[in-house]
């Protein structure tokens, strides 16, 4: 049903039942943030490239409807988007996010991009998740490096990082210890195998015993999420539900990364209905699962949804969009100073588009992420520029993102 994994920089592994269970020893110590807060940060990686003009249409831009053609949303009628600020709207498949936006617990950053411009999914995801200014550096992810710099405190806790999914995404891969969990069938261990193994390591390797105990604890807690069938609508909801339970625990991780695939909408993207609508509905459900599952911890939570790049401003011949540049990033959580769309809008006229085809980027995603990490997790700006996002010294963290 569920399967725990614990990772650390050391590679000493425990294997049982044909390699079905893995645990690495770790021991981390940390304190809560200043002012008695106990912050959580969740990063949702939307792989495949999100159409920012689809999720948050610039309804008041006179060139939007013509460029997006048959998949464009409108201010009223059957194709109506949620109205946000008089200029931007929100896709109708995201009523939960719209409610959070009205409660000032969500915001949208528009015309945003990483430094990457060449439209390759592989390289774009590398830059997005590694935090380096160019592809080719895949030794660690920016979120893992951020976790490694979190303040240390007095009491021992499990690893602060959580990776959700069968494979650990690059964004949270690296030297800092993390715990991994995925929706999967748990192996059927014979008899008292687990008890005997735990007793063995209790006598011979206390640190490995502790790691395995924590991994089994993660599994037991995540099982409480209940039904795990992955039918339509559950592909994003179910992992979010399990992650929320783990993050809500007093002794659980505080930083998590989840990957949601399938955002490459080259064909049949659709307007209020269609492929993008289905994806955004799942994403909206994931935001709501975190809101519900985190309980009182929601007030100290920031969720960031990011993607490798955007999609073309013009609809293509198959009623989809092709690889582009700028897109939208979504933030939600009780710690977000929301109710806003952050944008230095570049316009959609031919001469305003990047290379005459893509929404031009006016905001560097790294500045947005730096602002969250500095003000939510108390990481110094100098550390963010030199370690978390190397080569970004010229980019100041964005102010005013955290309530």
C-alpha cells in the first residue's frame, strides 16, 4: 500500500525481502523558526510545461483572445474564467484556489521563468530543479541544499525533507537527509521478520535501527490517509493527502517535494474543458488536500507550484500550445500574503512576444523562490545566492510574499 524510503549522504543500506525495503541512517536536529512559527514548505513540480495564459488568462489584454483562439477563456458566458483583479482571471477548474485567493491565502506570479530559454523539457527541468543557471549540473537540487542549511536546534527530529513518489525528484535530491514515501503496494513480509530485524539492529547498529524505525513510522502514518485508488482526480489528490498527513505530524518532515507529470499540452489543450482543465482540477484538489490535511499547520505553510517553462501564446493547429518561455507560478498557504497577481505584464503584441511567439519573461523564478526561502524559512540572502541558487547574486529575493 505504501512504501517508506529514507535517504542520507551515506550509502549504507538495509535490504530485506528481495530489496523491497530500504533505509539509510540519518540524524538531524533543528529548531522552529523565529517567533514560535513551525513553517512548512511544499514544492509541486509540474513537469511538461504549464500554459500560464491558460491557468491565469489576461482577460483585459486586447491581444489575448485572438492569440489563444479556440482555447481562450473569457470574462463571461460559457467560457468564463474566475475574475481576480480586473485584468487577470483564473481557470474555472480551480474553484478551491480561487477561494484561497479571495481569502488572501493564494497568489499568482505571472510572466515568470527560469534563466533557461531553449525549450527542451530535459534541460528545462534540469535548470528548474537544480537551481543552477544552466543545464548540466545534476548533483543536487536547490530544495535539498536549502534543507541542509536550515537552523539546527536542541531536539533530535526525523529528516526535515520529504520526497513523494516512486523516484526522488532532483529538486530535493542531495546531501541533506530526506525521507521518501510513495503510493505503492507494501510487500507482505513473512511472520515476525520486521520485529526480528529491528531487534538485530537495536543490538548491532543503533543509528540504523533509528532510521528504520522512523521509516516504518512514516509508512504507518501515511497509511492513515485511507483509500489510495488512483482513478481520475486522484492522481494528484492522493499523494497530496498522504504528504499532508506526514507534514502535519509534530515529529514529521517540514519540507516536501512532489512531481505531477503530464502538462505537455501540445494537442487538445481545451479551454474551460479538455486536457488542461483536467490537470488543473487535479492540481486544485491537491491544494485543497494540503489545506485540509495540514490542519492547524496550514497557517504556517507555503505551497509553490512551478514548471520548467511556459507555452506559446498562439494556439497551434491541433488546438494545443507548443513549448514556450514565460509561464505562471502558483503560491498557496496560510503563510502566503495572497489575493494578488504579481506581474510586470510584457504585453502580447507581436513585437512584445519573445521571438515573436512566447510570453516574454519579466520575473526570474529564482527571485520568487529566494523570497519564500528567506522570509518563510529564515535563510540568509547571501546563502541563497551562493549555495541554494549559485550564480544568482544579482537577483534580490522578492519582498512581501509571506504574511
